[in-house]
């Protein structure tokens, strides 16, 4: 079953990364079948225990990415993609994939800033301004120092792809299997 998980996720992740880079979207035609196939596969091979395995991973993946979505910093396609990954990997591996995704996203954002010095200056100025407002008022009120410059949109599907592949690699390295089991 490991090879089925690897193939399904590899195809979905690479497709999501490409569509996110090209169109800045992760489409429902990719995420919904990924979710359904994860539930179906685990239910067929593991019965009710497999269904619970997929549901736990789905819930974790959905909730972990829904928080940034509701804060306005993440797209709905990213949320559904991580939920679909969760349906395939279960709770434990989804948590690791999410943490690796956060690291990959941070590195990605830093690289974007490193290749755009004026944007980096603006971000650093905003951080300094927010810190000074906090020191003076003891209130955390973010107010952009430069309203005219818009931050670039990050294709977070790339970070999700890198993070999930990294998590799958760690599981394969440590246990010889990415599949945790029921």
C-alpha cells in the first residue's frame, strides 16, 4: 500500500505545485478526488479503522490550514490540499507534513524577500514600526509603514509539496515505510 500512497500523493503534489505556480490556484478537480480517494483507499484496505485513520488526518490537515485561511493569509485550495494529504497520511504523518510545510513556507518567503531588496526593506521597516508602536503603547497594532507597496503572493502549494515530500522521506528513512498503519 505504501507505493499507492506515494504515487497518489506525488502526482497530486506535483500537479498542485505546477498549477499554483502557473495560475496561483489549486483546483477543486485536484483536491476533491484526492480527499475522496484517500478515504476510499483506507476504508477498503482497513475497514472502519482505515476510515478513522483517514478522517483523523483529514481533520488535522483541514484545521491546521483553515486557521491561516480565516486570517486571510492562505488560499482555500491550500486548505483542501492539506486536508487531502491528511486523508492519505493519517494524523501523525500529517502533523509532520504540516510542520515541514511551515518550515518550507518560511524559507520560501525569505528567498522571495532576498531576491527583492526593496520589498525586504519595506517588510523590515514594518516590523520595526510595529515593534516601536508596541513599546510605546503596549498594544500590538500592526500598521503598515508603506501602504503603497504590495507584498508578493506566495505559491504555498510549492511549500506544501516540499513539506509533504520531506515528511514522507523522513518516514521512509526512519521506518522503511511512510504508512503508519491502523
